[in-house]
């Protein structure tokens, strides 16, 4: 009978280097907590991940499970015109960027999104129930930046992805700076 207790990918069998690597921040952690990817299940379960820094999921601590939109709300948003979805999302994205002090760094992203908005705001939300709209707004107000951007129907997703990468490195620089300050104290 073969033992299944230690697989070749087991972090502990790869020595200290492998062990440290298994605790490393991952590719998916970039921009944590506002722009990182979903939390890594291995990290959450075992406190380590054999993929180490190459893992595309987030290795940082997430206190809560990611917020999920209710089915009814999802259907309402899917039925909305793209212009309405954009008009709905833009204030939330702007607010989050302000909170993160990223407004300046996100200028190109906001410009890009601005081009995809209604030229005439009078037409926005014409056939949408006011209660549904408030409910959606309350939900969106709780989402991290990445989730908001993912809901935005953009006409140039590759440009958006490149802009997000810039914002991720900016957030990580901010974070490193903060940690530096804490260590010096
Ligand atoms: Zn994260
Ligand atoms: Zn992982």
C-alpha cells in the first residue's frame, strides 16, 4: 500500500526554501485586498500553498468570504442596458479610487470608462424600478474595487487589465511604505 501522506509537491519535503516559498505572497495577492484575486483554498486550509508565489489566487488573509450578488439582483443587472450598468457603477468605482488615494493614478482608467458612458444622462435608468436600483447600490457599495471593475461592461478589456496592473503595483507600494513605517516605530 502506497503512503499518501507525503506527495512530492508537499512543501515540507522541499526543505526550508520550499517551505518559505509555500508561505510567499502569490501573484494573485497583488493589490490585496481591493484588487487581488479570490483567496487561495490551500492557504486558507493549511496555511501554505505548494505553488508559492506562482499561485494565481490570493495568499493574504481575507476575513470574509467574497460577497456574492443575489440571483434576483444579478438578473436585474443582466437585463439592464450596458449604458445603465456603466452609469450605475461609475460613482462606486470613483468613490473606491478616492478612498484608496488612487484617483490620480487611475486617470486613464476613468477617462476610458467615461468614454463609454451616456452622452445624455437624462436617459439613464429610464425603465428601472427605484427600489431595485437602491438595493443594487447598497450591494455595490460593499464591493472591493476589482469586483466593481469586473461588472463594468468595457469595450477594451485588455486596456482595463493593463490599468489594473498599474494600480496593483501602486497599492503594493503604498502597503510596503506603510509596513516600513510600522517597523521603524
Ligand atoms: Zn487578497
Ligand atoms: Zn495558493
